[in-house]
């Protein structure tokens, strides 16, 4: 169910939409949570971070790895996955 504290503020949203007022960080957090997006997605008009939650979860998991394992994983991704993808795109 959508948070009533957000949806009952139509006038406030109208001011945001018309650039008359800016939302507080607390309101941005609530909007992002209700819409299942990140705050950067909201403030970038949806252009920066339109990743699926599954992708974002994987990124968070990778950030928890130790430095050595993370470097090896990035090396694997860069040398195999990304290079193969770019090679296929170029041909």
C-alpha cells in the first residue's frame, strides 16, 4: 500500500513538478521506496540508474567481498565478459 503521507500531498507534488519547491531528503526516500527506485534515479529524471533491483543487489554483494576477491572478479568480468560483448558488437 502506498504511504498516505506521500499520496495525500498532491499540491506539494505539483510544486515539485513545476520547480516551485524541492522535496526534502526524507520525502525523496519515501518516494524512492514506494516506487522501487533509487534516489539517484529520481533526481536524474530516470536516466542514471534504471538498474533492476537484482543487479543492484549483486553490486551490493560484490562491495562486501574482500579486496583481493573483488579485484579478481572485476578482472574476470573485464577480460572475458566485457571484451567478448564488445567484440560481438563490433562484428
